[in-house]
C-alpha cells in the first residue's frame, strides 16, 4: 500500500503533488454522491449544485494558477469537475421536464 501511494505521489508531483491527489479523491467522491442523490434532489437544489460547483471551482483554479505552473493540474481538475457537475445536473433537470 505504501509503495502504491509513493508511486501516485511521484506521478502527481508535476500536477500539484499531494494536493492534486486529495482534490481528485474529493472530486470523485462528490460526483459519486451527486449521482446517488440526484434523483432525490429538487430542481432548485440541482441548480444550487451547479452554482456551488462554479463557486468552488473558479476561485480554486485561480489560486492554483497563481501558485505557479506546478499546480496547473489542480486548476484543470477543478474546471473539469465543475463542468461535469454542471452537465450532470442540467441533464437531470432536462430529463425530468421533457415529455
């Protein structure tokens, strides 16, 4: 287990290191929870998820870009996470209200 974590840490070093791995884990877990709970959420809550994703991703990516080129992976990951969450919520809203 330790060797695997060391390999992941070495692989992620150019993209932001341990912070990149932590954010990737949080993105995967939050997306899984969104997929699990999206049938139970109302339309307004899904719209709030879209706004919340943007409010989290935009400042995070800005800070990551300001920290230097070694953290570009964090910025890209946050943008991709925001886009995927937005598309997922939009598709669920559209699915509910399409005859």
